């Protein structure tokens, strides 16, 4: 049974930190010049952010550190799974889109899921930064934060990478596909 408390047990915390450290050490190209010890200290001091990272992990996101905001001192995590996180696919863009569907509704939507997880959808700029770190979404696609002017007209944006190029597309926000999910970011 899931608790509403956004906190992990000591065992879950230990397991997650082990997973994150192993991923950090395996993918040093994503975070040159950063020290795991400083990141772990920050994580241990913020149980709610750890909970959010665990949500990213359990839905297939494989979160990893991709940067450090020198102004705020925060470390930036993105979902770094090779393909759009499996546990977050087949969702439309937002609640309005979900409610507009008369039939064949998906189980959820990207915006509500991200909010519940305590993360943000990647922006197009974030997505392009991620693609500089490796090959992502070569078979899937991911919803990205959509400008309000586009959303007001019924659309939403998604990205993928084909032919060694990042493509940004549009779709009706109510659409959903088995190969489209969303990637998130979290600052700690």
C-alpha cells in the first residue's frame, strides 16, 4: 500500500542512492567536474526530492545529474533512459486534453503525472541539452512543456531524435501513443 507521505524508508533511500551513484559513476560525461559526495549530501538533506527521484526511477526514467546551477547551488537531474520512460507512456498532454476525449481515454496525462511526482516536464531547450549527452528517444518520443499560445489552440509539442537530429513536432494535446511519454527534470 502506498503512503501519501513523500518520504522513502531508510532501506529505499539506501537503494536509491546506490543506484544513482552507480549511474553517476558510469556516465561521467553527463556531469564533468561534479562530485558525487556533494550531490549525495544535498539529496540526504531533502527527503521530498529523494522521493521524487525515486518516482522518476520506478517509472523507468533512470534519472541522472546533468548540471549544476551555480547561482542557486542546485544540482539538475533529467530522465536519462534511452527511450521515453516506459511507466509514463500512452498519456495525453494535460487534464484538459484528457477530459476533452469522448472515448478511448488514456489512463493519465503528462502534466498531472509530473506534478504528482514533484518534477517538471523538460522544455524544448532542456530536451536539446539532453540530446547533447547521448542518444535518447531514437524509437520513442516525449511530450515537452508547451508554450501557452500553442496549448490555447489545442496543440502540444513533443520531441524525438531521428537521423542524428532532434525534431520538434506538434499534435493535438488529447492524442496519445504507446511510444510517447514524457521526460522530467528535478532541481535538488
